[in-house]
């Protein structure tokens, strides 16, 4: 029997194999050789070579990656849409910055999406608007959406064309429902009463084709992304609106806390750096300082 070789993209990975899309077809593949023992090293989003025929296919090679994320586990990402909701569940926006910092470091584009716009009432609507405004000022594309009413989904869809996009964010914010609406495919959507008790609805990363030659990936919710090894003095360079300001501070190693002649703090009072982003910067800075200290203990 002839053995065929094809190249495709990994849509999802489980312990016993993975799904690989080649053109319009999807192949269920096992592992071959060394990959059998290293299968956890294959990520959704990987471009792989598969071999086989007559129904049995194996992954024989993983092609070089342009990038890889560990949380969520994904390779060759063009952009990540960070999804948050300010009510049901109420999530602290510092979660967004934690992820954006990792994305900036990896050179992956970030988009900020606040979902459940149908649920915002007076006080929370103010918070939601403040959050959106802060990321707009910072220069990120933003969307204010409702997966239930469809508000803002056009904006979100317009970001997806020709790109591999991952939706990431805490459990229960509506990532899977947004993906169901955007792709027309049914994703398992969670019961809010169970979220937050360690019962995540989405258990695997899965990648779906979207109109306009793009892919969209659902990922399990998480509570915390670690800021691994960011040097405190370099943190502000991962806040994009601070990149050009930090070198203008009086002190070259300015942490933008209480130092005199700090250009970043001036920008906060001028409104060109949003207060919310600056507050989150200070919180993440404390974490970096702590982690940096522990490195030498
Ligand atoms: N009112 C309202 N409810 C929403 C919206 N989007 C999602 N929900 C509800 O929120 C709950 C959680 O939605 P999911 O899509 O499962 O959330 P998720 O982010 O995928 O959660 P994990 O898979 O656990 O990470 C479900 O009950 C949804 O019906 C929205 O825009 N408005
Ligand atoms: Mg989900
Ligand atoms: Zn400064």
C-alpha cells in the first residue's frame, strides 16, 4: 500500500492522538516513533507532517514554530483576544494586563474584549467603559460584546480574517458562547453556577475555521498566568503606551513608582496613560519585584 504524506494544522490534542486539518478534511492521527513519548510537546496550532493511508494516520514530524504559549497551550498564534466580563463573573481587569504582558514579550498581537454587555447595569457599565477606554488609549483593538444579543460581534469578527486567533480569559466570561456565535459551531457552554469551583467547561484547546481564511481557538479558562522572569526595570516596556515614555524619565532605571522626573507618571496625570493601566502596572511590578528577589534566595 502506498504511504501518503500530507501537511496540516493540529486542531486539538489529547493523550492518544490529535486532529489535524488538511484543506477541508480533518484526519484523526496517532503518534509515530519518538513523538509517541513526546506527544505532550505537540500543541494545537502546530503545523505537522502526517503519514498514512487507508484510514490510519500518524504524525511524523512537527514543523518549526513561529511562537508558542504555555497558558493557554498553543503554537503559531497570530493574535490573542483576551476576554473578560465585569459581571457574572466579576473579574479584575489586572487579568488582562497579565496576559497582555506575556503577549507583548512573545510578539503576539492582543485584542481586548469585554463580554456580556447585555448584563451591565449603571455601576458596572461605568467600570466596563473605563476598562475599554483604558485599552483603547493604550493602542489595543477593543470590542464590547454580548454573545447573547449579538452586540459587537461584527467588530470581533472583523479582527479574525486570515489570522489564527486564540480566545483566552478566565472561566465563565463567555469564550465558548462567543465562538459558537462566530463560527456557527456548537461549543460546550458552561453553567455559571459551577464555574469557579474548578469545573471548567472547556477542557481542551480546539481550533475552528472561520470565514475569511482564519482560525479561531477556544481554550479552557484559567485564573492566573504567571509573570515568569520579567525583570522589574523592563516591565514598563511590555506596556505598549509606556515604551516611548520610559526612556525619557530622569533616572534610567526608573520604576515609575515614586521617582522624581518620571515621564510615565506625568503621562498618567495628562491622561495619555490610563489610570487603570498604571494601577495594574504597579500591581504587576510588585509581583515582579517579589519574584526577582526570590530568584537569588
Ligand atoms: N448574559 C450573557 N451571558 C453570557 C454571555 N456569554 C456567555 N454567557 C453565559 O455565561 C456562561 C459561561 O459561558 P461560556 O461560554 O461557557 O464561558 P467560557 O469562557 O467558555 O468558560 P470556560 O470554558 O470555563 O473557560 C454560560 O452560562 C453562557 O450562557 C453574554 O454575552 N451575556
Ligand atoms: Mg469555554
Ligand atoms: Zn519613570
